C-alpha cells in the first residue's frame, strides 16, 4: 500500500505564490512518475505537471513558465511551486504517483486565487 499526504494549499491573491508538497510512504518500490492534477468546480481533472523517474518534466500549456514540479533527493516527495497565480488556477490539486504501473492519489488540497 502507498500513502500520499499533501500539504500547502490555501488562499492567495492573484500574482502570488504557493508551494504544494506531497510525501509518499509505504510500498514505493518503483515510482515511474510523480504528477500533479487539478480539478476546478464543474470541470474534469486535468494533468498540470509531471516528472518521471528520469527527471524529465512535462507541463500543461496553461501553467508553463509559472509552475515548477520537482522532487526531493530521496524521490519520495514531490513539490509544485506555483508562481504568478491566476484566478483560473483555482481548483483542488491532487498528487498522483505511478508506482509499478498502479496509480495512487492524494486526498487533494484546495488552492483558491482571488482577483
């Protein structure tokens, strides 16, 4: 079993910054990728950023140049640094890990950006 604990969400004004963290524990023997998704009210869940086992990153066009995904040296914690936040970034953000081909999800953390 894999446990994911997220933190770092909150309320921020447009133009501000937040940093999300997701700590993984348990049977994390082979992490293929660490990802951040988000879901705004009334919308589907979308991939925001991803980092694979080799360290390559990928971003949604809407966040390129503003968000940065990274992980710790032990590769068990993934971060999402969010700068220049916009009201349209308001959503519940979810950590997702591909461990041995199986997806695991965090509980979600709310990010609200006021205009």
